[in-house]
C-alpha cells in the first residue's frame, strides 16, 4: 500500500465513503428504510420488500405521495438521533478527519462526516450541487455529497429513476469526479461488493485507462471489502483495483485498524530508499535503492 500511504502523506488521495461507515453509528439499513415506506403506504413490510428492490420501492413511494420530501424528513430525524454524541465516540470518523483527505466523496445523505470535522475542529467545505462547486474554500477538505444532501430534496439519489440518472455520470458532480479520479489514488470504504453503482464507477474508471497508451501511469484504486472474497478479488484485480480485507472478524473494527495503520504509516518520515509500487499493469517496480547508493558513492568520491 506504499502508493496509498504516499498519496495520503502528500494530501493527494481521494476517499470514498459508503453506507457501511454510517451503519457503524446505527444509521438504519435499506431494509429498515423499506419497512418504514411499507408502513407509510399501508403494506405489510415483509410482503412489500418482495415487490421490488429498494430503489424501485422508493420510486413507488414518490409516485404514490407525489414527493420524497416527507420520507427525506423522516430519514433526517431518525438518522441523526444523538448524532453529536455518536460521532464523538466514533474512532473511524476521528481517523477519517485525522487523515486529512483533500476530497471526500460520499454516497451517504447523512451529516456525520460534516459533524466529525466540526467535532474535531477541522474546517471543511460541502459540495452537493453545481452552485457549491465554485463557492467552497479549495484549501480545506471538500466533502462531496455524491448522492445528495438532506438540505436539498432535489439532490437526493434515492429512487430508481435518480439512480439511473446518476449512473449516466454526465452531471456536474460526475465531471468533477472523473477529473479527480484520473489523477489521484483513491480509497473506497463502507461499500458492499453488491453495490452496482460503485462497481459501475470502478468499471468506468478501468475503461478510461484500459485503451490508453498511458495506462502504466494510472493511479491505483483501493477498495476495503471486509471479509476475503476470492471472486471479487479476481474481478477487481482485472480492473486494476486493489482489494483490502479486514484483519478482524468485526468488519467495523477491521476498518478502524486499516485507517489507523494508514495514519501511522503516513505520519512516519518517508524513507529516501523507499521503492515505488508496481505499475497498474503488474510490472515490477523500478528500484530506487541502487541508484541512491550509486549517487552516494559518487558524492563520496567527489569529496575525497
């Protein structure tokens, strides 16, 4: 993970934060959200969840009620109960703030990333729409709400239609994302391997580089998968993605350990003889050590 550590140290790495990070704080799962929608519409929750996936059921709710506004309000209240207390106790959020990523993309609607920065006294700027892209302070961490923000109903990516529109990757935030991804090492945490949206994003990233004569210059992307999965590992590796696995049975604890290890490694002074990582095409790294030693020998002879 030398490339990732170096990018964190140089403040050039991107972080992507998914629902799994917020669920460590007790934020309801999609299943719990679907059960609430069923109750609001007068369906039996167990029967309702068999009628479609979560995005389709959310689309049905919007069609039946005319707006996702009431649902968004319920989510905002339910997901932020005792929010300040929860975020202060979260080691994962403390480490995310401490690692000082210049840009954090999140598909979460909640405000826990913002609250974590505030709790630890670190400035940030939030980006959830075109108007906020140019208004923020570029010298502080950008928190990009890629699937929307509770303060703007129109930005929320919740229904099936809004998910399909997001997958087109043609909006203002998508253009920013593509530009950021092309030049930076990226770390994805809190995502399920079954998350079609994030897998599609990783695939599109792979395709952008696959046909390029500059593919060897491609920055790596790392994905924390939790428990080992040889199928996903093989597929992601073919796309040039590096999977990372939990060293603990508790995936939340495994993520904390990963972030802590990255923090400790990035805090250490860089080794001048440190070898760069292998290229994305799997080629061996160019060794710096022999060149450094040769330079030191030349310097020694010149001083004699």
